[in-house]
């Protein structure tokens, strides 16, 4: 294993977070590809993929709900864990960090809106 | 009720008026020119975040970064005389900001700290068992290196600023004068110009700071002390065997020595000594101590003939690090005591950028929007001095030192146990948490109770002794 990697190494098929678990951190993908699995246990469906630079698990920063989806490595991946405490401390004194998070959430909402519109259009057709 | 509403309206109106007055005179507007003196992390962070903020509010400004050095040069030419540690919290925050340190910039991911004392050593693992501390070269690398497959950290950050639109001018700024109420820079080759804002992001030894002190704007550079930084060549395999992916810190009973660290990089290890006016005598005493010799191969001749230097480092903050159209960031402003200088460069650089874009560039704007960030670091440094006094006390007293080692070793070897001492030492060494947080934890009843229990165990030799920590740091 190279010594100049940051983050934690995940083997293919290894889970970073599991739906239903309690969480108090978010994550940044440093390298590799991961899949996001949603749905009932035993009948999970891939609802998205994550690649370098993507963040996930940010909902744990704002609410005490359990993880809403499972994230699993598709190939070898390095993922950096971001502590809730460190982030909240920074957000308190740095509005840009909060702005970045809001931007990410906006992008995600826009994508979901697009998907919802497509689904409705398909249903109506 | 009506009376209160009226008062609120009046207050809001007065505030808006006051803000409006300033906005008309000293605000960055489209076409404003900004000079950043110094292209180290503080200058690059400032430029990067200012351009990012400006983009968000549709503001078009020009930034010239004046930096005579080339950070990709090997040896002293590109060196910034620094241990080169990007702290755990900064790695996380940079990732949030979209700055992911590439592998060729990270010389080594640090996964543990090994604490060496006169009574033994203990390994402290990262709290989340993940590499979140980056060892980097600020410049191109040590003298004598060639064909390296790594990149300078400072050059990487400078490239990020350039990518956002900043321009780098490899010129030495020699003087600054006021022309028509604006700062005018003069370079050694006759180049220069007038700017709407001048950002001083130099090291604390820069001669230009004499000029600013003499200008009577209230600026006074931070107090400094001498440190020691040296590179030792190990080779990749030997480095993995002897130091591994752990940073080695030394709390030895050597007068005037506050803290020492050996930081593994790619094929070299960087040694940093911090304390009270470090000199050759102290360096030699340290290098010849048995605990330090254990970190080198048995037959190695440890000498300081390699790339080394005695840089001056900040041990305080500047007074009034701003004036009309001038702001001092990073080392020339304020930095964290002994730790996380790159983190302080990030915080002051970003705070100044936000102040300039969202507030303005007058002294009053910086007082309102930038000074709080500096004051927070200064206040934390004051608390840090108390934490370091406690640390010195434990270093000097054998009983306390053994208690600290015992408590840490037990915490490290017992899964699920509350890691009081480990987390305090981890944050103290890594600079990951403010000194204020560390101090609070040191004063918590559970920590004190655990410390007392371990003290009794050491005094009366009872309780389970921790397994001896062996010198097996490799992967």
C-alpha cells in the first residue's frame, strides 16, 4: 500500500456506511467509485454512484436520523471521514464552508427534481 | 411596543447608513487591483478564496501575487523552513472546500504519533483509524534531490490560486509608498504599481515588515523565537522500517527544548525543534539523546550537514494587523502557537478574503470582519501557553511523565475505553483542536479522576501494567 494516501482504504464491495446505522460524520471520496443503495433491506437498488470529489453522509450533520442509504465501494476506494464536531466548529466561524454544503444540497435537490419530473412524465405517458 | 419597533428601525437605518458610507469609499469594485506579497499558503489561500467569493457575487478583480521564490526548486531556493504538516482538521476542511491534496503532494499520510519520553515511548493511533494528517514538502524538497516524483505543497496551492485567475509575479517587493491614498508597490527590478488593496502574506523575517512598522499605522510584527528544521535521508525502505507512517514526537527533559518532532516524508524525515532560542548546542544534545538515536539506524552517523536551518517562528500575534487598504495575514499577522501554521494561514487568509469581499477594505472593515478571526487565534494561543506549561510540568517530573505514559498506553491497548489522555496528547501534538478545547478536557472531572488513579498505580506499583510498546512502527 502506498504511504502517501490520505483517508481510509475500502476494498470492493466493502460498505462505508450502512442504512439504518447511527452516524455523526460525513465523507469525501478521494479516489475510486462507490455505489449508493436504497430500498428495503434485502431488496436494495442502486440509486446513484459516487466518484472522486463527491461528498456523502452530510445529512448526519444536521439531523439525528439514521443513515438513509448504504454506500458501498465498487472498486478500491479511498474515502476521507469528516468529523461533525470539526465541521460544525468551522461552519460557526466560516460562512463559505456552510455555503459549500448548501451548494451541494442544492445540486442534489435539483438532480432529484429532474428525476422526479422524468418519472412523472413516464407515468403520464 | 411601538416604541421598541421605532427604536429598531432607527438603529437599522443608522447601521445601514454607516455601512453605506464605507461602501462608497473603500469597497472592492469591478476592476479593483489587489497585490498579495508572498505566495506561500496564506497568500495562495487568500487569493483562491477571494476569487471564489468574488465569482459568487459577480465581482471581477485582478490579483497579483508577488513571490520571488520558485517553490518547485530543490533545496533552500524553494524551502519555507517548516515541518510541513497539514493538520487533521485542515485536511478535512480543505476537502470540504473542494481542495483534495493529490498523492504527489502528500509525501506521507500520518496514521499515528509515537511519543518518546525519558521513561519510554507510546504509540497513539489516530482516533478514527484513518490517515488524515498529511506530511508535505513546502518547497521542492531537500538539497541534493533530483528527479523527484513529488510536488511542492506551496506550489500546488499557488497553482490553485492561478487556476482561479490570480497572476504570479516572480519579483521581490522592496518598498511600499502611498500614492493618492492607495498603496503603491516597488520591486527590485523597477516594476510595481498602484493597488486598491495590499495583502501582506510574508514570513515574519521579511524586511518589508520593518517598513510597515515605521509607517506609523500601528502595525507591530509578532514576537519570534529560533527553531531548528533539518532533513535526514533514510531511503524509502529504511524509513518505512524505522519510522513508518507515524510522526515521532519527543518530550525530553532537555532545558530550553519545548517540543521536537521527526516527520517521515517520502525518502527523508524532517526534524523540527521548537523551544527557546534553539542553537547548535541544544541540537547536538537532542540528537545524541538515547531516545532520538532509537529513531535512526544503529550505525547511522547523525549530523546536521544535510539541508537544515534555524528559522525564526512566531510566538505571538502582530498588533493591529490591518490598516486602510492593507491587511497582514499568516505569519506576518498571527499564527497558532508552535502548531498548525498552515492551518492559521488558511484561517487568516480566508477571513481576510471574506472581509474584503463582503465588508470592505478600510481599517474599520478589517477591524469588524477580520480582527475577530485573529483575536480568536491569539486568545487560543494564550490558553495554549497554559496547556504547554502543564505539558512542561509532566515532562520535567518523572512521576507525572510515567503516569501519562501508563494512562496513554492503557487507553491505546484497551478497546472501547474512554481515551482521555490519548485524545489530549493527540490534539496537542497534531494541532487538530483549539487549545481551549484541550484545556477544557484537561480540567474535566473524568480526566482528573483517571489521571489520579493512574498516578496511584504508578506510585504504589499496582494495577495492570500496560504491555511495553515496541519499536515496530513499520507497516
